[in-house]
């Protein structure tokens, strides 16, 4: 609240901060809270904490002996609780001092973990929808204490007076707001009821709503689904799945029950029925002591667990000042690790007992499991043989692939796999596409699971060694053409060779790794910068740049015709066309010079054909 201007103090004396309440409310609305709707959550939270204190004061009272009642008829919003209440001294101490909270009082300091809020500024959120806050309270700690009325106004002023006992016959607190016209969106009866259910559906104290016209009813008629009893385990599983579908809007592939007694956490993880992009993390619905804290709490699970969405209720997690996210501390880190272990246990249990569910799960979420297996040896041993990979035998598990290929070759990129897949398959080589995230690293760990299998990176020399050479007479007959082809493709640092391989329908194979292209680019820069500073630097880095290889297939009729061409220009053009076709089949991005070569060679061949026909 705005304090009176202090008297002039001697030099060096302490002074009191002046607080502009309107400026503070603006700060809350634009920077601390995400929306004016949080005013109702703050009022519910204060009421819940007051009930918690009342039960501490009267431990023998029944759990439902005290409750919370909401009223909204369009003209006022009222929240009434049967909580511990406030005395006149409490009102002056706690309601008139910003940042001060009754939950910090010495008498209940050791029980503060029982309360949702810890910051003592929640009541100010009511100024987001109203210009005045009216509080009537009576303390349960002092039975003969009178009722006390406090009125706080948005201009920073407040008043306090005592009321006769009839104004509040029983202990507790009533907070009444008269909404501003611009707050109608958040204070209409239907909206207040919806917000109460949104924030308070899992609260442990009974909460009711009245719209002044006979409408309303219980806000939280049933306990959380995991806190209920069911006749059979199957009934429990179906009920939890139905709750997950109600909250998230999808039918879970499976529902994992979560229970961490050390921090009072219970809830469910719903396995998504569809794959999500790698690294795209879903928000989780987190409650603290029954009160909804956040629907987008990403930090509660590790990054690799993006295949589930959770609904959780915890006792010991600490909210931030806005109470809209979780405070990152050792407790949260421990909870994250424990929940990760529960998800690993579910995967292990599913692998051991439900192969059909495991198959559906891996088919949908194999990328998430691969990311986990990279860092988790137990999951690696358990699931690596079952994970699908792209191979020269089609999509297959490594277990299936290793049965027919004792030596497994793995490419370093998707484009490298595309270049060699058909040729390698025809040659009987077992190649796995290692270009996708995690795949190459995981394939190299296959011998840990199957020691009889060896894994090696595929290099062009390995594949070339499996291509059959042509006989000496054929090689000599094609020598002139091959020389013309090498000269034409020298600009691309590409050598040309003649081999035989299947399938015969493939006229040429271009072997050119990404690393080789990068090395040639660096070498080219070094040549262009010779004598300069960059030339010296790149010269030190320069290695013998590996050349690309265009392997012509003697089994292909087009190639057999091409190698007999004795016209130099036509030989060069045909070699350029074969290079361009092989480059396109490799599915790698084409360089501008290659695109130009493809267009030029096509037009030159077309012109040659037209001249021949004329």
C-alpha cells in the first residue's frame, strides 16, 4: 500500500520504501501473472491454506468438516471459507503489509510446507479484476475475538473496523469483490464456475459454487482418480485412461501410474498414440496439494520423455512466485530422476510381458527410445534388438538384420545410404542407414548385445571392392572413353571407373561422401588464397582431398553403347549426363555447377539427336 510521506530524517538514517500500489498491480498483471484469471486461484489458495491451518489447530475435526463456498451472480464474486481466520491484529499485520503472509507467522512456521502459497502477495491479484477488496474474518485461535472487516482499495488506502459477532458467527474468512466493468470476462458466474473447476478439481477440501439463481453445485465432487478405490485392477486402469483422455483429448496408448511417496506425488503418465517431432516437449499438468499450478510444466520430466503427457499432484514441490511453474531446486531434480526411472521401468515391464504393446509403442515412439538407449545401458540391452532401422533389407530390427548379416556396415549420412543402397543390396552387403539421429551410434553398439556380429563404417573402398572388375579387353576398349570422361569431370574432382554390378538397370553409381566434399572445398579455398593469411591457415589444414568416384556399369546397355563413342565432344557430353543422373539418384543437394551441367548435357544430347535425324 502507499505509505504516508515520511518526516525528514537525519543524514544517514534509515528510511522506509514508498510503494505505489497501482504500479505494483500493473507489474503483477503484466510480468508476474499470465492472466487476470489467476485472481480466483489465489483466493482459492488462500482459503485452502486457511483450512489447512484450521485442521492443524483442530486435528480431531473430520476432513470434510470445513469447506469453501464460492458465489458469483454477475455483480459480486465471493469466496468464503471455514478456515483459521484473522484477528484485528492479524489484519493489520498481514493484509496491510505487502509481501507479508500469515503463513510466515512463528506459530506455524514449521508447518509452512503444508501450505500452497509462501509469498504473501496473492491477495493483490484481486486488483486485476476489482478496485476494492472486502474481507470479513473471525479467528478460530481466539474464540471470543470479534469479527473484523478490512477494505483495501486500488488507490493504496485501506480501513479496518471490528464488527458484532453476528456479522460472522463462525470462524473463517469471506472475501468479496465488486468487479470492474472491464473484468466481466473473468467474473461472470459461468466463468467463475469454470475457473474454480479448472484450478480446484483435485482439491482435498470440499468446494461448492452458487450462481445466485439455484445453479452450481460441487466443484470437486470426487477425489483424484488415483485416490479412488476400484473393484478390479482392470477397472482402475480403464478409469485412469478415461481421465487422461478427458484431460488431454486423446486415447492413451497406455497409462502409467506414478507414485513417489517421498514427496507425496501421485498421478499418471499417458503414452501418446502418435509420434511427435524429436525434442518437441509437451507441457504437463501439475497440481501442488490439489491446486492446479501449470498445464505447461515441461521441467518435470527429462527431455527424452516426450512420448508421454502427465497429470501429477505433489505435496513437496515448490512453486515460483507467480505459482504458475516449478522452482528448479534439488527436490525437483530428484523428482525428475525418479519419474524417469518409472518410465524406464514401464518400458522394461512392457518388453517382458506385453510384446504387442511394445511393438505398437516402438513403431510410434522409436526415436524417443533411441535417444534414451544412447545413454541408458539397461534400455540399450533390452530394446536395441527390437528397434527399427532403415537397412538394405528394408525397415527391420537389428535382431532380424543380424541373422542374415554377420558383418553390418553403417553409413554416416542419409544421402550416403541413398547412394549405395540398391548396389549394396544386390552385392549382398548388409548396410544400415546411420544418418538419422542416434542410429549410427546405436548400430555400433550392436556387438554389445550380439558379440558374433561385427559393425564397421561403410566407406567407398568397401563397396568398390564388392563390384566386379571388367575383363582386360573390355577395359582397354573403353580406355579412350574413360579418359575423355575423366577430363570432362575433373572440375568436380571426380574419377571414373568401369565395373559390373547389379542391378543392371543402374547405369552409374556416384560415390562421394559429405566429408570428401568438405575437404575438397577447403582445398579449393586454400588454392585460391595462396600467399595470404587464410591461405597459410588452410594450407596447414589441407589433406590429400579424396576424390569422388563415378562407377559406370558395364552390364547396362546404355553404358556399353557410351564407351564405344569415338567422337570427343559427344563422349564428354554423355559422361556429364551419366554423372548428372547419378548425382540426382544420390538425393544429395546439387551444387550450382552440377545443376548447370545437367541442363547443358541434356540440351547437347538433344541437339545431337536432332542433328543425327535431320
